[in-house]
C-alpha cells in the first residue's frame, strides 16, 4: 500500500470514528422535546417564570444563579492554561537518549 493510499485509508477511518453516537440526535430526545413543549405552553408563561426565578436568586446573591446568567448572556469563560518552568521560564523541549551496555 502506497503512502497516499495509507493516508486516504486513515482519513476514511477517522471520518467514520468522528461520527459520534449515531443513535442519538436532537430529533429523538424525548425528555428534551417534552420539556420544550411544557415550557412554551401558554405563550411562554412558564419560561418567563423560570427566568424570573433565576434572576431573583441572582439578585439575592446566589452565585450559581449569577454564574448561569453570565454563562448564558456572555458565553462561558474560556479557561486559559499556561505551562511554564518553576521560575516562569519556558519549559525546555528536548529529549535525551543514552545507550548503556548490558552486562552479560
């Protein structure tokens, strides 16, 4: 098999693996559909009540409610991770290999 054929086969395998759970989709999630229907009944009265309850908790200082509101309105904060050496210097990216003679 040539390198090009191997690469093509690897791409095909990756595309099959990246499909995820093909038995689940947004169209067949019973609980999600039921919840959506219940929330939008009566012209969204329940949805409005839920939002008002969340806002009330946030006003009372509930940090979970505050975080939820910010996550929904501003988008979730992206965690930034910086890896460095003990003194803040860059981590050296070198690998040392040494061969030792075996004793026989």
